[in-house]
């Protein structure tokens, strides 16, 4: 098998080989190349020790020198070059207590998580596949290298990575590997929120975000996202729904594009339903106020998993407004743009569409037509630069000062009143008209 290595990777491998060392591209980049996927980065493994690597390259960075990793800089690009190693005992479900360098490639590959990530390649030797990674790729299987209980005990994050790779690569988790996942899932409590966050986002933004259900069935969400477990089996006895809350969420996740904000929004949008479910005398379920509870749950979980403030802000706002239903009129759409935010409004429309498509056929066509009409009115408002924010208002606080108003609450209330006026009637967004309106209100 021939893999097209990037020119800079070939340069690094060749330089190491010229000086008598072995060197291979290794891990995910080899796997992705075989699958005709573009690797995110290229890692290199070598028999050279860290100090020998540093001596052979002009620019290096000690990124993980204690574990044998040196980043070699070629131009603006950095490539991690790691010495063959054998990991010592793991005591914290993450880090080996010590590492021992080796000159044996197979020993290095043996410590890796899954067979599909334990393949190496260079143009001279070609593919090195000691543990059957190619066979597992062909059979669409995620299988641990060696004993899965050992591999997951070394680094508990591999438990979540198994499901993530399953979702990204459309693979099943091999039986013994799945049993080990189920047995050791509780050890995920030892993993940092930041590392869990990264894997969760990769799972959600994959081609198969619905495989979060596998994480539930294997006991993973019970540890990292118990809020998901609370949705499972919660029926929605209403004409608008045909799935329970968790199944509806799975379908909604598949109905939006692979965007972090959108997928996170769909994950959380109905998490408040279990707490807000009521059933009337006719046996019909109601979930009044669930959007606000979902918003609070989203904020709690996102902060627990150490998401950045911008992501928290966008996702919680979209969750809050995910069930905001209005008649598609120009005034209503402009007001919604003001409340939700001009930039977030397309996300809101995508969330509404995904939600509706994951519901029952009851009134679905009318709901979709409403969302399409809202999209057209939104585009029209942008095209005509219609005012929906204070920034677009043709008068400012400075103009009101000139009319005799004092800074403070009264001025703020007046600007808000003018904005409401202009949202209802875009033609009113004229400085002279607005000033006349203020003069009349003030009795000037």
C-alpha cells in the first residue's frame, strides 16, 4: 500500500533515516490516509531519542520531552516526533508513572489504544500493521490493542474515544472492547472536564451524533452527562410528537449540519422536559416552561465541561428561544431578530427546522412553511437594512441630550421606545421623524 506523505513529513523521516534511525508516520494520520480522509495532523514515531531528534533539526520545541515528544518546526508547520516508548504503570487513569524508550517499533505500537490507530508507515517499509488495524477497518470495527481492560485502565478517556471513533468512522465497537467500556465507564470521573469536552464535541459534530445513545447504553453518559439519562424513556403523549424526549433529541441532532453551536443546542434543547412534564385529565402531556429549564441545564453542563464563554452564551440563548413560535410577519420577524440577535437568527431558524422535522407529521407542513417564510423575511430585512438594533437607530443618546433629556433610565426607555416604533414601521427610522416624535412626547 502506498500512502502519499506530505513533503515536510518525508523530509523529517528522510533526515532521521539518513542518520541511521527508524522513522514512520503513525496513528491517526495513517488511518485517515487509508480511509481517504484528510489527516488533521501528522505524527511521527522514531527510534531516535529526544536529544538526538533535537540535534538533527534546526528548530524544535520541547512539547512533551518527558514522554519523548519533540515538535519539529518546518517553516510555520509543527510536527510531533516521538521516540518509541514503553509506558510504565498508570496510577491516575491518564498518565504513565514513567516511560521507557525502546528501539522496537512493535513495542511502541503495542501501547496504543485501538488497532486502527496502531499502524505505521514510511515509503521504504510501507505499512506496518502488527495488530490487524487494516482488517478492523475493513470490518468497520473499533477494537483495543491487546487487552481492552488494560488499555482503558491506562487512560479512561479511551472509553469515550471508542464511541467517538465509532461515530466518526461509522464503525461498531467490538464485543470485548464494548464489555470493557461498560465495566470501566465509572473511571471517566478521573478525567478532566476539558478532555471530556473535546471528545464530546467531536462525537456530536460527527456524521453520527445519534451514537451518543451508545454512550448511554454503555454507561458513559451516566458519568459525564447524567442529564441525558434523565431524558431516556420520558414519553411525549401529544399530537406534536412521536418519540420520547431522548429519541426526539437524537433525530433533532441529525437534522442540523455539523456545527458545534447547532449540535450542542439540539443536545440541550429539551433537557428541561422531564422536570416540566405534566399530564392533563385526557392523558395529554404538556411541557410548559421547559425551554427556560433547558437553558439553565445547558448553562450548568457547559460550565461544568469548561466551555468558553462565547459558546455558553450562544448555545444557552438558542436553547432559550428554540420553541419561540411566531406568525411570519415582517414586524414579528424584526422583533425576533432584535430579541435573539441578528447573527444568531439563522441558527435559530436551523434549530426550529431541526426540531420540527424530529416531531410527528401533525401540522408539520404548516410549521415548515412558517419557518421558510420567516427566513425570507429575515433576508429581506437584511437586504433593506431595516433597523432591529439600537445601533441602527437614526438617533442616539446625543440627539436626545440636545432635545433636553438627561442621561439615565428615562433616556434609555425613550431609545427603547423609539426602537420598538421603528421595528413596527421601518419608515420611521428617520432622524427628523424620530426627533419630532420625541419632541411631541416631551411636549416641546
